[in-house]
C-alpha cells in the first residue's frame, strides 16, 4: 500500500513539474518533432473552435488558446529557420528575425499589430544595408 502511495505521489509530482516547465522549446526538437507538435497543437485549436461560444469564453481556456497560438507560431518560425539553414541560406537575411522579435514582444503582452510594427522598425534600423537601394529611388 505504501509503495502505491509513493507511485501516485511521484506521478503527481512529474505531472506538476511538466506543467510548470511548459512545452518543449522548438530549438531543442527535431524537424519531425516540430511537425508532429504543430499537428497536435492545431488539432487542439480546432477542437477549441468547435466548442460552443459560451465554453470558449472561459478565462482559463481562452488563455490556453492564446498561448497555444503563440506556440504554434514559434514552431512555424523554427521550422522556416531550419528550412533556410538546410538550403544553405542565412535566416538572418530573411524576415525570420522580425517574426522572432514579434513573438518575443507578443509574449510580453504587446498587441500583435504593435509588435509587428515595432519588430519591423527595429529590423530596418539594424539592417540599413538591406534597404539602402530602395531609399535612393
């Protein structure tokens, strides 16, 4: 009986630790794991959207929905980044840095539109060489 109690307590501790830690970081995952995780999270989003509207408005489930949307975007950015690297191109010469910065700003509570605008402005200031030809015209 005592062994069973310790097994249950150990299981509960593992579950709680997993929830505290959160989902795995995309940078530590393989491409296959990223693709599977995107499918899994998208399936959850689709089930959420199929709920009656009254059930979608709960603060807890709404917060979980928004965090899953951000996580899916984070997975997509990592997927694109790996695609650039696999093709031999530098992801820093793409819009991926803007997308990464937008995600950082959104996680800190900024609205999506303001985060995109801010991230784009920061990118343009850091990389004036990319926009020099367009500004001369």
